[in-house]
C-alpha cells in the first residue's frame, strides 16, 4: 500500500504551513484570543478567498479541488501545530462534510459560500445531560405547516459566536435517547427565537450555550440522513481531531527537546540526562503512533458503518491516551513554567487536554470498539 501523499497534497501542506508561520505565531495568537471577538476574521478570509484552501476537500461540482478526508487531515494537522482557533473543523469538516453527504439544492447553495469564506458553521449537537450519546437529544423539532419549530438547549457549541449557520440535531419523534426520530437541521444562526451565551473555553476557543425558543425553520432546513448521518459526521470530526492532535503532539515534542537543550543543571543541559532522554524517546514513539492512527482512521472513513466506527474508535482511544502522555511529559519536563500563560507549551497542553475528551474519551471509544468487534 502506497501511503505517500500526492504532489497536490504536499503543496497544500506547504502553502498552509508557510501562511500559518507568517500569521499565527504564539504572540499573534495570544492577541487574537484576547480580543473581543476571540480571533482575527482576516485569517479565515485569507485561507478562503486569497489562498483558496477551503476548496481543498470539496468536490469539483461545488467549485472545490476534488479532495476529501486526506486534505482535511493535512489542514487539521497544520492548524494543530499553531493551535489555531479557526473554525475549520466545525465549518469545513462537519458542515461541509454533512452537505456533501446529503447533496441537493442546499449543498449546491451553501458549499460555494463555505469555499468563498462567506459561511461559517457551528455544530449544535451536545446537550447538558447527553454525555457522548449522539442519540440523547431532547431538543424538539415539531412539524408546523410547511416547516418545523425548534425548541431546546445545546451546550458547549464551539465556534457558535462566529457562525452564520447552525447545524442542529433535534428530535422529530421518539423519546430521549431513542435512535429513531433524531434529525439534522441547517438553520440561520440569527433566526428569531435563538439566544446565545458566549464564553471563552480553557483552550482559547470560543463557544456558546444556545437556546431555541419556538424557532421557525423551513422544510428545506431538514437534511435527510438521521442518526446514521450524524454518526458518520461525528466520526469524520473525530478523525479531524486526531489529525489536529498529530500537529500538537509534534510541537509538544519539539518544544520539550528545545527546552532541554537550553535549561541547565549541574553545569550541563538537562537534555544530557539519561532519564529525560528516555522520556523524550517515549514521547517521540507516542507522537508517531498518533500520526499513524490518525492516518489509519482517516483512510477507513469510507468503509461500511460498523468497520468505520470500529476503526475510528480504535484510533481515538489510542490518540487520546498517547496525547495525554506526550502532554503530561512535556509539562513535567518543563516544570512549573510549563503551565504558565507566557510559555506556549502550556497552551498546547490545554488544547491537548480538551481533544482527549471531545467526541468521546478513550474509555468511551474503547467500549464502543469492544461492542462492535467482540462477539456477544
């Protein structure tokens, strides 16, 4: 099996890396997340309209470059290296992936807006008591004439303060936690009846609690596919996180190695101490395993549902545990300075901690993997 990237994919990586190196240094990122909006909108416009990178994973029929999951993996890895707060995961991977899966007139209208940088999407799926159960949905979508009326509460909706559209899971029938009756709706984020409570997250991003109170949406807002589509999109998002973890783990390792070359004790760099050399060697092994599992899971996203789910859960469980080891080892090697606001390593550690639990912890995915693969 040839696992090498194509020339186009290598160019995508190089272009992204050079752009982010020029615009997303640690100090620049600190200024972005400290601003009122929590980001620099010009960065997203540049990624889309100036560089055309948002077109990479979309089919040519929508004006894209004809790529797919591998292009998203490349982009998420490079964004992870600078812990970028750009809504690539929410808008391109989740929103764009959903629209490409359902196709039709809504996809034909919205995907070109994503590519142009005019549309950003936030995925409102989690509820306060839902844990990692995608079918645990109490938000309702009641049929009302030619459309629907949405009511409910969604928690920790990443990128919602910046979103032009919301991708919402809501229940058209059945009881809470029942798989049947859960549907996806793509709605205007400024629709009447929507209220938000915005806040910064511990990893520097922005999120919202969103409340829907009798929000009227047209019939075409319903995206067909139900819980099966929702699970597919969640798996694609999970592999996007694993790709981001690849970039973060490599930066944690690089930062640790560089620090041990500079920090001295007993008249010599601490990098010469055998115990720390062994620790950094273990960090390298775990970082490479993160990269391998991210690629493996991404390559299996097009498999039948059961095989896809098993591959994704296996990847996420390993990535979560390996990333935890790399992050904790980096902080322990740095000592107290490793968790200060002034040092980049602490910010990478915060983001790695959030990734460990987004879209399912290691324990959750190990349980799902066992359910899918072990005989009853």
